[in-house]
C-alpha cells in the first residue's frame, strides 16, 4: 500500500509540474485576452508637447480594445527601472519606454523578463526582446525649415535645443537644409538648454535668441515656452511634437509632429500575430510616422506650394536631404558631390552644417 501511495503521489506531483509548465508557457504567449501594455513617460500626458504626442499612441491602443497603463513624470535615472518593474508587477507584458535616457534601464529590466516585449524610443540598444523605434524627424524639420526660411526678414533664425546629442543635431541640420533651400542667406543660431522639459529654461533660451535679432524660433523642446516667448517679442515660432496654434496664436506658423501610433499599433499587431521580432524602426514621411502640422495663416505667401513640392520630392526619393556637397560650419567638406549620407551616418551626426552657428560641447 505504501508503495502504491508513493507512486500515486509521484504521479500527482508530475501532473502538477506539467500543469505549472503549461501555465508558465501560456503566460509567455501574449494574446488579445491577456495583453497589457505599459508606457513610461518622461513628462506629463498634458504637456502639450512630447509626452502628449507619445500618449496618443496609448490612446490608439485603447481604441483597439487593449488594456494599457502608464507612468508619467519619470526622470532619466534609476526611477525609470523602478517604473518599468512596477508596470510588469501590475501585469504588463508589453512595455514602451519613451525617452532616450530610459535606454539602459530598459535593457537592464528586459534581461530579467524575457517573456515581456519592450520598445525603446530613440535609443540604439536592442536585445532579443527589445526593439527601438523613432521617426526621421529631420524630414519634417526640413519642411519646417522652408517655412522659416521664407518667413524671416532678418535672415536670423533661432533654434532652442535640448541636448547636444545626435537626435538633436541631425534635426538642426535637416531644418537648416530646408531653410537654405529657399533662403541661402539665412543663418541658424543654436542655444542648448540641457533639458527636455523646463518651461523657464526653454523660454530663457528663446529670449536669448530673440535678443540676438532672430525673428523666427524653432525648438527641440517639450513645452510651448519658446513659442510664447516669440509671441511676446513680436516674432514667429515653429512648434514641435503636436500642433499648438492656441499656445501663441500671433506667432505660431506650424510644427514638425510625430504620429507614434504608426509604430506602436503595428508593433502590437505583430505581437498578437506571433510574428514579432526585435528590430530597429526608423521611418519618415512616407510611413506617416512624422509629418508637418497644417500651416497657419501667418506663413509667407507661396509657402504651402514650396512645402508641397518638397514633401513630394522627399516621399518619392528624388530629394535627398543630406546629398552632397555638404560642408560643416567650419567649411570642411563632409559629403562630396554625388554622395548621399547613409542612415547610419545621419543617425550618428556630431557636426553642424554650414550656416548653423553654435557649439557642440564634447
């Protein structure tokens, strides 16, 4: 009897072990029924800028009937790792971390949760369960440069930028190329704020440029403060991330904007279809990932036509924004005539094109 009892207990234990394995396997398969998508944001979802634009992708998932959660106002430090782990503990099996400085935290947590799928925005590190995604914003900024180049009277355009990293540098250069395409006499002055989100510093940066004589302000910042500063000084402004005509109605011209849902919806659909693979996603105007917001009635005559021609040329490939010859701000040839910068070269830009005034700290 004892022998039979031991056999029965062994069979029962084996059955429980198999059941446990099945439960674990089922949890590793993400389905429409169990998917929970978490987002980590650097700012507030009501910032009228970068985070609000990112949150539109979450709302697109909600419209698809998918459960979501988010953490906002998360700094780019160890707090990010805690935020990611909190979301996973709450049941999230797909995570999107939406700021460059979240990169290492994302990679670190991903190692501990191989069955969770991650997407990190704007970074360059991937893993078996981590993709990266971003938009070719320099294409939309080129179009914005056309708007600025046609509008300026002083031929001095200001650019308030966050950090001296490639993401910002290639955007400045793309914008400058657009300006120069319609107004080769115009120059672009750059100031750094060393912050993504700080209305006070952003406004101070814009005022510095306005006091230098710049009459159009562009920005790579997360708030509308530079636009407000431009309006207060009787100048004009180009926004960023989302359309913000109400922030400075007497100054606002347009804004290069993101449609993050273009990637996020596709990514989630691949996860649910079981076809997801880690990738580096970087697409432009053709995909709908980036765009130029509708022009205000303050733009110079003929602007809409110039923008439309350039947009078509970028989309059909006949206009290569970084085709040579291109010289840096010191006059050194960086791209010879007949050559075109590769995606990798554009992604890793560390120099300003000719016509841009500013220092890139090393």
